[in-house]
C-alpha cells in the first residue's frame, strides 16, 4: 500500500535524528522522530566546535543560527607545564553547545513530529514497508526507517550485531567552570581561546561556551574542559567505571555515580600534571565526569528500508570535532538519495555509497590524531608516527578541523 506522502520513522531525537527529520521533511516526506528518553534531552552543557559546513546545513534548512549561535573563539594557544605560552595560532571559530543546536533544530521541526518516551526494541520489514516496534508494545509503520540512535544503536544492534564499539584506550574527563572562576585562573585572553596543554601521553583542552540557558553575556559563560587520559582496558577502565556501591558499569558511568576515589585520583593528576592556570580552573570545575572514548565503524549504512545515520553508523573520536557535521551531511545525503530514486531500497543503496567512505575517513583521521594518547608503543616507528601529532603546532593545526575531509576526493 503506497503512502502519500511517503513516511519516515526516525529513531533517536538528537543531532542525526533532527537533521534527518528536517532534510526529509524539506524533501516532502512525512516525518516522525521517536526518542527513547521520557524527558526532553539536555546535553549537559557539552561544547561543540562549529565549522562552515554546519552553518551551511543550518541555512539550507532555513534554521536561523543568528548572533547567539555561540561564543567566537579567535584561535588556539598551547601552554607548557610551567604555564608559559609555547604556541599560538589564529583560527576564528564559533564554539556552540549541544543544547543550542538542539534548541534550534527541535524548534524548526516542531513538537508534533517529536515523540518522547518511545524506546525502539525491534525493526521488521515486509512488502508494505518497515515497522518500528517499541518497548510499550506499540508500533509504527513507514516507508523508510532511519537509525539515528547513537553509538549504542538498537537499530544497528539488530541489523549488524557484529559491529561493536572499540575502546580507544583512553577516557575524556569533562567538566565546566564558570567564566568568572576561569578568567580569575587564566585571564581573559586564554579563556577566549581554544587552549591546550600536552602532558606526555595526554591531552588537555578548554574553550569558552555559553553558560546555562544559552547565556552568552560576558561573565556568564562557561569554560568547557576535555582532558584525554590513557586508561588500560583491563587494568584501569573497569575500576573507573565502578561506582562506590561496587556496581560495574559497562560502556560508561552516569556522572553522579563516579566513585569518590576515582575523582580523587583525577584531582591528584590535576595537581601533578597541569600548568598553574589550568590547575586553578580545574579546582572550580562543577561535577567533572568521565567518558571512555570509542570508535565504531559500521560495515553497512543501509539494509533494506533501514538507514543508519550519525553516531549510529560511525563514531569518531572527538579530536576532529566533526560528529555533528557528519550527522548533518548524512541527513542531507539521505534525503537527496531518496529524492533521486523512486524505489526506497535503491535510494538507500545510493545513500550508503555516498557516505560510507566519508565515515571511514572521519574515523581514520581521529585515530591518527589520538594515536599518541598512550604511555607505551609497539615500536619506535609507531612512537614517532604518533608523536608527530602531539607537537604543539600539529595539535593547533589539526584539532577540530575538517580540512582532511575536504582535501580528499
Ligand atoms: C567529548 C566529546 C566532544 C565532542 N565534541 C564535538 C564537537 O566539538 N563538534 C562536533 O561536531 N561533535 C562533537 N562530538 C560528537 C557529537 O557529540 C556526536 O557526534 C553527536 O552528538 C552524534 O549525534 P547522534 O544524533 O548521531 O547521536 P546521539 O547524540 O548519541 O543521539 C542518539 C539519540 O538516540 C536516542 N536513542 C538511543 N537508543 C534509542 C532507542 N532504542 N529508541 C529511541 N531512541 C533511542 C538517544 O536517547 C539519543 O537521544 C563530541 C563528542 C564527545 C564525546
């Protein structure tokens, strides 16, 4: 039975889900987004570095990012352990936040097409279309289903069970510091920049983002911290993911459950490893939390009437800062490929052909950038290759930069 207009079921209501919904709606589809969370999503203030491609996607979708899109960051600075500046690079960029993007995209889609508390458990397909089955027993049928349900994707888990996240060998400690505390610790110039420190085998960075409620006023913003630290998969990670109650969490641990001893260990490392400016700022960080870093490479992005998009398809270590652009471009390619083909399955094959190589390139580049985040190497050649990316000039030139995608055919 043909549906008119054609209907897309989009699983996951974050970046890839919202971009997919907006691009497909623009192409004439009826769209519904099904998000597992029973309450409106928030991104814990996570900072997102932006790129011209992100602005281009938003303007293509007539989403007005405006003056309050984020905090302008003039460039990059690297500090040594004593707190001396050892590198500076001008590279203007806007630091926005997950919350701001979510607000813009969600506002453009509108509430009626966005359904909270819908947890997909299974997908089935027959001649009539594709059906999403939810944990409450309800189901929805459409012409195409988009798995935009992130790195633990239930959609991918059913269709490609062999594709699993691969632990990168390090974790990211993350946190936010109020602007006033950060400026008192490091001064206005450093607060305004994307600032790095590179202890051996580690990588610390901070940059300004909007304060709560997207507050962009001077004095009300926050400093967003990401600190990559090696953590051996067998020796360290299980301990880091174990709560004070003794419960061991699998892939990540909710921030309030991180054991006091684990926080204490991180605080000791702050005192030993960071320059005085970052030490003073870290001492004021509100509820730092840790996130193990994973890669994930899907072997397919289309199976029958089902497409994978965003982190459900490829998870990229954060060094290239391109997860949102990748999600937006997946969504644009999906809508274009479906528009170019009468048959949905043919359209999804074309989508996969357009995007699978890009996903692989993102993962490979981020692996190169993170390759020195360890304390031991298999050979001198491997060490030399990895450490090339740890030089201050390279870190400033390569972090949160998408030139590698544009430079390749
Ligand atoms: C430390 C760090 C820093 C980063 N910095 C940047 C940056 O500067 N720039 C950038 O572009 N990217 C950055 N990223 C990456 C970026 O955050 C992700 O690539 C992006 O959020 C992926 O969006 P997504 O919609 O694909 O997945 P997600 O954001 O993971 O969303 C998946 C959604 O699906 C829902 N869901 C899951 N399962 C189900 C189900 N069964 N049924 C229904 N719904 C379900 C989830 O609740 C969630 O809302 C960073 C990531 C990290 C970890």
